[in-house]
C-alpha cells in the first residue's frame, strides 16, 4: 500500500517536471485547444492569460522538442542563371511606369494584408540600394536610379494630408500622392534609408552629387532634430521612440552624411552636427543589448529579426555590431532557437535531420497566422555569409561563450567553410518551398510550408540577391585564403 503510494507520487512528480522544466521560451505548440485533448496527446497544459506573446497553452514536453541545426557543407542555393532570373523578377517591380517608384508587391489582393500596390518609402530605398549593390556597372542601372532620384525629389513636393511628408510611409503609384487612408504613422526610418541610397548612388555617379546633397541635407537635418521622436516600427505595428532598426540605420546615414557634407556640401557645420548625433545614437544602442549579448529591437518588441536586417543594412565595416561580434552571434542564435520552436516547418526539418531554419519577423507574430518570411530568412543567411567572409580573411570570435553557441548551432566547428554551409542550409531550405519557379511570396506557411501572402514581394528579391552577393564575397575570400 505504502509502496504504491510512493510510486504514484513520484510518477506524478516526474510528469509535472517534464512540463514545468520547459521555459516559456522553449514552449513548442502542441496545437490542442482543450486541456483534456492536450493531456491525452501527451502534451503539457499551462494557461497564459493575458498572453501578449501568443505563448502556447498546450506545449510539447522537453524531450519531444527537436533542436534545429545549420550543419552542412557549401551547396550553392541558386545558380548564376537562377540569380539572373530572380533579378528579372526584382527589376520588374522597380521604376513602375517610368515613375521611379518601387511597388512593394504587384499584388492587389494579398489576403489579410490587402493591396500591396503602393510605393513604401522604406522598401523603395532598400530596393534601390540593393539594385546598386548588385550592379556590375552604373550604366546598367542608371535609368532606374535616375528615375528614383526624380521620384524622391517629387515626393517632397507633395502636400501630406496625414502629417509630415518626411515620415509618410506609403504613396500611390504612379501619381506619387501620399496614401490617404488610415495607417501606422509616422515611420521614421525613411529619411536615413533614402539618404544612404542617394549617397551610394552619388558615389557611383558624381554628376548627381549636387542634387543628392540637397535631399540628403534635408533628410539628415530631420534625423538630427527628430531621431528620438515616436513612430511605428518597420512592420507598422508597434510604436516606440527607440527602435534598434531605426537607430542603427540612422547612425550609418549620419556618419556617411558627415563625410558627404564636408566633401560635397562644403558644409562643416552640418558635417560636425551629423557626426556628433551619430556618436550620441551609438551610445544609446548599447541599451538594446541584454546581459547575454542578445540585441532587442525595442522594449515592447524584444525578439525581432529586424535586428538582423539592421546588422546587415547598417553595417559600416567599422566593428560596431560586426558579423563576428558577440551581439551579432547571440542575436542570431537566440532568434534561430525561437523560430525553430515556433514554426512547425522548422520542427519537421529538425525531426527529419534536415539542416536549415526559416526565420519570421518576431516572437508571437500572428499576422496571416504568423509565419516565416522569405526576406528575413534571406537576411539570416546574409549574416552567416558575412560571418564566413570575415572569418575567411582572418577574423575571429573574441567572446568564447558566443563562439560556443555558434558552434552548437552549426553542429560542427566554426570555420569560414562551415558558416558558408550554414547560410546555404538556410537558403536551400527556403528554396525547397518555392513552387512557382523562382517567384517568392512574402511568407511561407508555418505548418504546411505553402507560399502565402503577398506575391512577388520586392523586398524578398532584394534580400535574396543581396544574400547571393554576400555569398559570392564569402566564397571568393575562401578560395583566395585556401590558395595562399
Ligand atoms: C522634426 O519633426 C517635426 C514634426 O514632424 C517637423 O515639424 C520638423 O520640421 C522636423 N525637423 C526638421 C529639422 O526637419
């Protein structure tokens, strides 16, 4: 009698532990909506209310959760002719009807997101910068770039019924008037992102430097005066006055702008105000790093792949949040674990022993069901390729705990070759879900793996092309290093 009582208690104890040992972060949705069903399917039940992060109530026991891996040797995700095909899809979305405007996606009915047939200030600036980056000569992209510069000038002549034209997110194609419906406003990342693209173009085509300076001056004056003002995040959902994405990209705009002001504008006073604001912003970025080295987007949106996109877009090769920094690694590792648990497609891959992880926007995303995004999956691959390139030329990881974390993510030792293989594992996994040639939708369904939401999203193509370019740099560095 006594014996069986003890056995029963310890069994119950063991059962409770298997569930209570799972941290909130590690909860993987077992997808049963009632406590009875959940338990009878061998899962754990723990109500969470309120539940702002959409933590599952019914979740797998620790032993039933699989760890994702990025192990793999290099395996080219897209051949060079496929890259050209992607570039065609990309360029079809630029300079719509000769307006210079970039359509977010040529899709009038994306499902929950509605019509994407508009020009977003952010997407346009990022896409035109990507076009410039992948071009082998200025002549190849000059017409589209010139039209875009015309459009940027034209946009500031618009009267904005919604507020300040500098922070208007979205415009009608092709007439260029601001979208007049309700939207998340203001969005403060546009001026800095546009300035970066304008300066990059002026660098390649000095004849437009004077025109670029007039625009850059206005945009960076806005950043200096207003970088701490409240606004929406790049996903147009939450408000803050301190997003990592905004600040890290603004810092780059200001530092480049400081040089541009001195050289092109012959304006010492702006040159110094831009650089001093950049330094102030730089010190504020430290507040985004938690004690593990993980970088969060904002206090109200902690785990967000916008930070990885920021590492890529805001990088200046000057060491701050460089690809092998503790912060870049810990953020990449943290987000990989998050999405490994959060998306069934990633758990399926882990169970099958397939390398590669698809990345979404942020923890608890529920837009269109909350899915992996192509553009962010490409962004994660880009970071790994940049890590590979840095390591190939002799860079190393100074922080030993970060090195350890990265090595367990790779499932092998950290080397340039293995980092390249990890980036490939991500892109090859993403590629496996393309079912309409190389056309890419905004999202990949978290459960079924079907392409979903906006068709032919321009930012996808920009990021896949940038990833493949970063891969080229990494593999060239590897070849050069090996042949030495
Ligand atoms: C800062 O933002 C305010 C509000 O949108 C605007 O009125 C002001 O002109 C901006 N400052 C600069 C220098 O652009």
